[in-house]
C-alpha cells in the first residue's frame, strides 16, 4: 500500500503554495503525524520549502508532498483528499488504520 | 476513519494538542429524594435546567422495565404499578446491611444480603445493589447533561455529613460505575455554605440546617475572609421528609398494609403530596380523610424536635450558644414546612436564610467546589476545611474503644498513638478499627480488622507499636501499624465492611459494558442529529442565496436529499442519519464548489479564481 494524494488535494495545495511569498520550485507540502493529543497522535499539514533527509516524496500534478519515514508507517493506506462541503472545506486524511479518535476528532489512536 | 477537515499551516506551526476541549467538572447532589447537577459557567454556578420533564430535579427513583432502565419521574410513575421493579430512596441503603435500614423502608423491597453484608435488591428479572442503582441515577444526570455540556468526566458528589466510611465508599463506587472520576466527596452542608459564602462574601458563624427527604444534617460553620471552617457537624441519617409522610399517613397505614405494598406506596406518594400542599394551605384530603396543617404539625413535632436536639448537640460541640450564630441557612425541600421554619427561627432567635433555592443550593455549592478543584488558576484563598463526622478508634483490651481521631476533627488529617502488648512473648497484635462515639466496641461500627505479626517476643508492655490513622479529603481512612524495634509494618486502606469489594466493583463494571454501548449509541445519535441540523440549515441557506448556480436537475437532487435527511433525523438510528448526511454532502459538493468560487470571485473584485492559480 501507499499514500495517495488525490488530484483535488493537489489542485488546492498548488493554489495555496502559489499564494505564499516564500514558495520556490522546491516547495511542497509536508504531511505526517506527531505525538500529542488525548488519543496519542495528531495529524500535521505544513508547507515545506525543502525536503528533509529520508523523506518520501509523492508527486501529483507537479505538486510535491513530503512524508517522513515514521509518519509513512502510520499513514500507509491513507488517501489525502480535499473536500468541499456546504459547511466547510478542507484537507482530510482518510486513514484506514485509525480505529478511534477523540471527541474533537483531531487526535487518534492507530490500530496496530 | 476520516480526520476532520484541516488546513495547511506554515512549517513548525502545527498546534500542539495537549488535550481535547474539556467540558466542566460538575457538582452533583445525589439526594435521597431528588438529584441535581450543576456546573460553573462564567464564574457562576447554575443548575442544569430541564433534567427531567422540565424540572432541574431528577427524582432519585430507578425502575427496571423490560429491557430498559427508567430514572426520574417516569420511574416514579411506575413505582405504583411495579413496586418490585422500582427503587426509591436508594441512598438509605448505601453501604448498609438490610437490618440497618428502617423497617418501614426496608419492607418495601425484597432484599438479600450481598457478598459483603451489603443489601441487594431482588427484582423481577434480576438482582442489583444500591451502588448500581445509584450509578443509574448518576448516569441519567450525566447523559442528560452531556447533550448541553459535551462529555462529562469529573464530578464532585455530595454526601450527608453523617455518612460513615462505608456509605462514602459506596457513593464513590457509584460515581466510578457511572463513568465519573469523583474528584471529591463533599459534605452537603459544606456545599451549601460554599454556595452562600462565595455568592455573598459573608463573614461569621453559620448554621446549615438541611432537612431533605431521607436525611437531616446540621453543620456549624465559620466563615472568615473567604475561608470556611466546619466547626461541628451532627444529624441523623434516618430522618427526613419521608418520615413526615409516614407520620401523616400513620392512621391509614394499617389498612394499606393489609392491601399490600402497592397500597402502601400509593398512600405514601399521596401523603407526600398532601404534606407539600399543607405547607401552603390549612387543610387537604388524604385518600378521603381530611387532614389539617395542625394535625400534620402535631404528627411531626416529635421529629422536628429531634432535629433540634441534634442542633443543640452540634452547637455544644462547637462551644457555641444559639445566639452566637450569625445566620442559619436552610437546605432541603422539607425546610419549606412552616413548622420547621418556625421552630428553627425560635431556637436561634432569628429568621433563617433561604435566598438560594433550598433544593438547589447543595448542587450549586458542589459545582463551585468542582470548579475550584479543576480551574487552572485554582483559587488558593478559598480553602475548605471539612471535619470528620464520627470518631475513629481501635479496640483495646476488654472491648474498650480508644479513639484515635475524634469527631469534628478537620480533614485531611492523621494521628498516631503508641500501643503495647499485654502478654509476655506476644508476637502478634490484633488491630480492630472501629467508628462511632460509644465507648464499647460492641456499640460502634466495625470498619476493619487486621493482624500485625512479627513483633519480637518481649515481656508484656515492652513492645512499642505505633498505629497511625490517616484520613484523606474524602474522609476515607487508612490505618498503619508499625513495630518500633523491627520496623515491620502493615497498612490497610479501609475496605468498609459494608461497601463493595474491589472484585464486586469490577464485576458490576464489566456487566455495565452493555450500558456503555447504549450510552455511546445515544451520544452518536445525538451528534449525528446536531450535524444533520447544521447541514440542513446550510443547504437551505445556500439554495436561497445561490440557487441560480444550479441546473434544475441538480436542484431537484439536492432538494430530494434535503427531504430525505429531514426524514432521517426523525429516525433513532445514527447510521441512517449518517448515510443521509453523506448523500446530501455528495449531491451538493459541486454546488458547494461553485458557491465557494463565487465567493472568491466577489472577494477578488470579479476576477476568476483560476487567474491566480
Ligand atoms: N413545599 C414543600 N413542603 C413540604 N415538604 C416539601 C415541599 N417541597 C418538597 N418537600 C419535601 O422535601 C423532601 C425532598 O427534599 P430534597 O431536599 O429534595 O431531598 P433529598 O436531599 O433527600 O434528596 C421530600 O420529602 C419532599 O416531600
Ligand atoms: Mg439534599
């Protein structure tokens, strides 16, 4: 399995990168997980102006998405998408490994 | 599982999520007759309104119907029809063996002694314990509050000041069983004082007179510059408005008993209603018999006098005269009885305070305490000193009690005393911990017994054994015995002989998983409904504002999904609602994108968003 970045997500990332002054040809998006939150882990979505050593790079539509190796384990099988709903729009991790999340949904416990 | 919708942030700017947004710690008045929940909002305690059929009070009645558990008014209504599946006044049974409950109450139930001497109720299709029944009440309060406050995990629960160790432990167990972390058990009168003290910034000596449905408490408190000190407590665990009902119904009781438990319950419920009416009117009819307020007063005078006896004793304990008391706080529904007010006013020589609703004041104070215990910047200036309701001691030679910590000592507290052996070469000491005011062990309540072994064989009277009693802020006790020469020691956390054992608690916890699931289902259903409401509102708003962006066929699809979702919200199945939400989301996603683009275009002064991509 792998991590999938959808075309919709890539399109939005491209727009957001374009709107930033610091953006260069190397710039992309970093997705990952980090410790914290009441259920153990929470998601990270940050701009990244250069890759780090050992990063995995996913390219979709010319957009670079960087994932560190540890996060890649937790995100294996995840679809990274962008959704527009009537109430809200934003990026979403569709992660089959997450079996439970806390009340606010932002932190989660992966199933091992 | 999907994450919520997220946005991109600059490198390193991902917020650290320490905790989820927490809902407040609540205060719970777990009453014999009525239970209430309160919390602090914007610095003010308030009761959760509309807990049960429009009232803030949840009758402490639990009824086990086929496949469901009813709590509150619904349960009370079933009491008459299904007396053997309905439990009222469960607080009377907390931490008690059947023979410790007044016979009038006891005979309303089919009881069995549980594994540890504690009463168990035999119902039609199951048997259950007072702790489990109380947990149902707490769970009902909790789940009804959660629809307003979000998940509730921490609580301060109040107990009568007179509750002993076993009763306190049972109350804590009930909290735990209901999925609550019990931050603290707080004496009810202390809670009332806290509600008054913080609201009014009073100073001086106060008496809190709490006459509820099942218990009477009197506390003498001193309030100095925001510091509360409880000077003395007293009362009676077996005296309250229920006894007024019994007294009023007295002349008709024999006949009712002949007709069985149904008739008794019916008579008692009507007696209560008539008694309450007589607080306002001079006369009323009880099952056809005309009763006057004078008659009620004559019937309950001995009971009211009994409470005044406790008041005098408490005043004496605090070395005060009635006139030294600056104010009297009335708590509990039964203080609405005019005779009670008159008698209390006479004794103290002043009109009592009742500006805070006597039904709510305990819950409000508990909420204040819960807030103090959890607030980030906990106010250090409000220090609450509670006192021990009953003396704690040891059995010494000849069955005499040696008190180690005296009643009315402030807690937390610890005290030690040195004991010795009474026989030559004695290598073991039997430590028997008792609670009560009497001198003979036989007249006190036995709390625990253990044996300290390994004492070096010495002539009688030479060994030195320090025995330390430590009482925590919940008035729960641990006892340590330590031999001075060898340092061997042994500690017991008092496992009250009338509480549930840990294994019993585990067992009921396990059996309550069934509940946990239905609780979770209820919560999921609720949140799906809320989400459905939000999305329906948004969809309708966008149809009006931006409906021109839609082809007729698209509009039709969205409208039919709106109709379907509206219908689905009436269903009790979270899954059905969820699917309908997804269907509406799906059919409206193109529309949502166009609405967003139009918004962007307007924001950028008419340029197409794609020009900036
Ligand atoms: N207006 C009234 N007149 C007399 N008694 C009342 C009145 N209102 C409530 N009560 C009595 O108050 C008692 C309940 O008081 P409450 O403080 O809720 O009890 P508890 O603390 O035991 O749960 C009941 O016996 C009820 O009949
Ligand atoms: Mg009460």
